[in-house]
C-alpha cells in the first residue's frame, strides 16, 4: 500500500532533457502562426534604438525608429500569411543561399530572430544542461545552460559560425516549452574571410524576452544586444535596444 501511494504522489522531478528539447522544437514550429495572430489582434508601439560607438566607447551615431502598429487602423497593412512549414516568410531571410554568398554577408547585416530557425539540427549544435526551475513574472520556467557541441559542427556562412561560438542560458515555459528568455554571449572570436581578412567579431551579448497575452499569444517584448567587430580595418561597437510597449487587444478575432 505504501508503495502504491508513493507511486501516485506528485513529484517535483524535472522532465527529461530530451523531452524539453523536443518540446522547444515542436513549439517553435507554431511561432509563425502565433506571431501572425498577435499582429492581427493587438496594437503596440515598436521602438528600435541603434547606437554606434568608437573603439574608445564614445557615442558616434544614434538612431531611434518608432512605429505604432494597429490592425484596426484604416491604412493598416495586413500581415503576410505564415508559410505552411512555420518558417519565416521574409524573402531576405532565406537560408537556401549558396555557401559562397553566405560567406560574403556583411557583419553589420541586420540579423533578426527570424534568421535563426529552431530545428533539431540547430539544437544539435549545442550541449544543454537542465539546471532546474525558476519563477519569473509568475511564470513557471525551466532553466537550461547551453554551450557549443564538441566537436563543433560544420558551419555554412557567418551566421552559423557565430552560432557555433555562442553559449548562454535560456528559460522555457514548463507548460508549453515556449522559449521565454535568452541570455547569450560569444565565447570565441569569429573571423570572416581567410585569417579574418574581411573582418571579425570579437564580442557579442544578447538579452531576449517574450511575454504572453491573456489569450495565450506570445510576443517578443524586449531584445537588447551589443557587438564589437571589425570590417576590414574599421573597428565598430554597436548596441541595439528593441521593445514592444503599450500592448493592447483591439481585434475581437476568435482565438
């Protein structure tokens, strides 16, 4: 009887790591649909501030762009329909480019979250450790650390070489395995061109967080990143802060 009661009692054991990683990939496949639903139902203010500094840290250039999104506005442009495979539909974010073209991408190309498609292949580029649970803004999250896999997987182009040199921590909603927060950093210098002839990235840090609406739609609330890199002989330090604020539901579209 004691054994039976013990078997039925709830446990606080962490889920298997493979289950969590598989759940992250499965949930990521729905991200494009969720994003389109959020854009169709919610108004918000999207602000992006980009700053460029000299190698000594002096502010050289600063630009802020603010866009108000309202799907009910008269001149609102409807968001594009998500592709059937759940990946990004943006034509300038294709991953089907030849390797030579990918290697020639400029270091200051405006990479976005949509560039990094979460697949089983991407997850295999890292070694994950499930550390435990944390509560953040009343959300039960699983905390995982990640480092580049050993041996490092082959990389095509600058972006994949950067991914292969990233480490950090991510927090996942324990109920649906949505990635809610990420903190990552570059742990190895990445050269562009033979011996860094075209440039190099010496430092990169990024903080990313998402939030869930009352009708269970996740959206990106904040992204902050900082990069130190060289293009040919020019050293650059760039920072960017991106936020979505004043989020409110304006459409009665059924969930």
